[in-house]
C-alpha cells in the first residue's frame, strides 16, 4: 500500500497523456470525417451503436469491475470465470440481435431501413470481439498497469482513425465508422492478451461466479440505467426529428464530452482501482477525492466554458458549414458538462467502497428525469433537448453530492471547495473572451479562424493570469506536490539512463575485446 500513491500518480500521468493525445486525434478525425461523411451517415452509425450499446449494457453484469474491486486475491479461476460468463452473455445477445434485426430496424423509422438491416449483424459482432479485451484490460487495471493499458488504447484510436478516414475517403460512407471500430477492438483483444500472457479458457467456477455476480448485479443495473439516461435524448431526437438531426446532436454531444471522454475517464479508471485498494481507509479516500476533483476542474472547466464561447467559430472551422445547427446545442451542453465534471469520481468512490447500489439508484433517477425532460424538450428542437440535459445535470449533481456525503466521510465542502479555483479563473476568462468577441463583432469582424485563434489565446492567457493573481492555496499545494513528484521521477529517469549507458559501454568493451 505504501507505493499505491506513486502508482496511482504514474497511472494518471500515462492515462492523461494518452487522453490528451486522444483529444488531438479526435479533432483530426472530426475534421476529415465531418467533410467526407454526411449527418445522415453519422445518424445511421449512431443508431446502430445505440442498439448495440444497449444490448452490451444489458449483458454486461459488471463482472470485470467485481474483479478489480475485490479485496482478496484474484486467481486464474476468477479470471477464466469472468471471461466465460462475459462470452456466454455476449454470444446470446448477438444471436438475439441476429434473429430480431428486421424488427429492430423497423422500429427506428427515422433512418434508412435497408442500411440498418445490413449493418446491425456486423455491428453486433463487436460485442463478441470485446470479450477478448475485457478480461486482460481488467487485469491491467487491477494491477495499476496503466502504462501498457494506455499504449494499447492509444494505438487502437490511431488505427481506428486511420481506417475510418481511409474508408470514408474511398466512399464507404457510414460503413467506415463501423469497420474501423470492429478492427480496432480486435487488435486490442489480441494485444492485451499477449501483454498479460493470458490465454482465453472456457472454465466456470460456481463459487467464483457467485462472488463476481453479487457485486456485478448492481453494476449491471447501474450500467443499464446509465446507458438509458445517456441515450434517452438520442432516442427522442431520432424518433421525432430524424436521423440527420441525431447526427447533428451526436456531434454536439461528442464535442462536449471530449474532456470527460479523454481526460476524466482516463483519471477515473485509475481512481477506481486505487480507491478499491484503500477502501477501508476513509481519510485517504477523502484526501484522494479532493485532489482529483481539483485537478479535473482545473482542466475541464476552462475547456468547456471556452468551447461555449468559441462555438460559433469552432464549428464552421472544424466541421464545415453543414454542421452549423450544432452550435447552440453545443453551447448549452457545455454548461451541463461542467455540472457533471465530478460525477464520475463520486461514482467511482461509491463503487470502490462497496456502495454500488447507490450509484444504480442515482442512474435510475437520471433515466426517469432525462426521459421526461427530453420528451418535452424535443418539441423545441435540438436546443430544447440540450436544455433538458442541462436541467437534469444540475439535479443529478445535487443528488450525487448528497449520496456521497451521507455514505462516506467526504463532505459538501470536500466536493465544492476544490472547484473554487477553476470556477473563479474560468469566470474571469469568460468575461474577457465575451468582451473581446463583442468588440470584434461590432467594430471589426474577422474570419472565423482568426476569431477562433484570438479568443483561444486570450482565454488561455487570462485563465493562467487569474491563477497567478489569486494564488489559490489549493493550487499552490498541488503544484508543490507535483514538483516533488517531478523531481523524484527525474531522478529515476537519470538513474535508468546511467544504467543503460553503463550497460552500453560494458557491451562495447566486451565486443572490442573479442
């Protein structure tokens, strides 16, 4: 346990580095695909993944999280049981989808029936392939081996992006978004198994299965509710406004989720694995939670608030004029993203400490709220749906803070105080960016690219200047700690470099002697 903090920090470093690179890759991907494909293509692919995502969550009983959260020793019996159970459920779901393809496609009357019938059997095979990566990746996460895990996931994104762009350029349409993911998950499964020296075996142990199932059943309910909550708005958009509108909404939602997808999620996987190891030490859990909330807010708040300001210039530059309808929903959802920034970490702490049923309860509430809100919001178009997401996000934030303060030693102050530095600095940044935007638009309008660059640079300068001016104590303490960690890391790097140099010269001397 002594080295747990160092391992967690190193894990966050690798994961965050990979996620930062993922953001750049995601933008490159968007720039090309948004011009090579149509909103209808994205809508078709999004519909297919909507179906498969629901089926996957329905068959995903959280067995892998049970393996990670387990305090006792994990044996080969548990590992093989995890794989066997996961494979059995996914193959069953695949067969069900194959049988019901035409009925499922007919239900989604907002997209091309023929295209959906052809694509669903292919997309659904993704579930089966995913089984070969779930187990070894869970083992890596439990062992806090985030270096190799990050390398694998980053390589998958690169390959997936290259294949998607190449196929879209060759004229494959929405199929480029499907085949690229199929190939990517296949590569992850093979590579992860090789790194863990794991050979898939169909073996089922009743006792191990029962242990994984007891924890996993609540994770299953939570994941099912979460997927429903995440996609209730998508479903309403598809049924009322059509596939093209879903493609536009998905693009706005995807841009808003960038910080969470590539940064928050990267840290969260480390936080869950680390907190699971110290779940019986509430003060260490509390301290870790405060630091994580501080770091996440410092990164995500300025990105999301800045994106809301520059959206009118970002969208046409990044996506093209055919995606202008994305602007207003994106701006509204950026506010929702800020409200939900600490939600994943509250979920992880509750899950890792054994209170997973409360996270399922929270997701159930969100599913009901977002379903009702989206039903009324969609009557006002995409902006109405985005507003519904914003309102529900505020309610969910309050519910989650109330739950974690009741079930742990984490207080309201622990949840809100770390957000203060990022909030003050982001508000200062917003004021400067909005003032500059208004001045240019009224006095001297500039091209979209020029406005995007000027506002982005101004926002960054004001944000960092605000931290320098206010010198928040929490940030100062964090920088001091990171400085100490950096020095230790540099010492290790220099030590390894000296050893490598010594081995090189030793090898050279032996070679010359021969």
